[in-house]
C-alpha cells in the first residue's frame, strides 16, 4: 500500500503540509475499517493510533476538509492502476492454491504492478 500511496498526485500544489500519500492512505482506511463517512475517518485521524499507523508527527493527521480538497483534484490514473493491480494480485492469491497441475492457466491481463 505504501508504494501505491507514494506515487499518487493531486492538484493542491507543491507547498502542502500533508503529503498526498498520507491522504491516500487515510482514505484507504475507510473501506478497510468499515467507517461509514469521512467524518468517522476525520475522528480517527485525530487519534494516536492514526498518527502511528500513518507515520505522522502532526497532532492531527488530516481533517475531513483536507481529505475533500485532495479528493477533488486527485489524479485518477494512479488510483485506477493501484486498484487494477490489487485486484489482479487478489485473483492470483485466490486461484493459485486451487489450480490443478493439469488445468490450463487462465490468460491474465498484463499490467506492470
């Protein structure tokens, strides 16, 4: 996850206090934890656990408004590539143990992950 978060870009400009990679990793928490809103993510971002998980030294990692500002200008190509690779890796993990030696391998889409 850290690699994919580090290559994401948004349009907030170069002089930002919170890196885009931190925003992306914070946003990934929402579906992973079942938080139902950005407000729930915002509340988590104010905790010590969030600072430790995201490697932030700021008193509050980010706010819901910072997340929204970044999301408005987030470049979607990098996100799409990360999701495509994650899905391909998940399919590989699912099919490898059950694949029989005599069964032909499925043709896989070639994406550089």
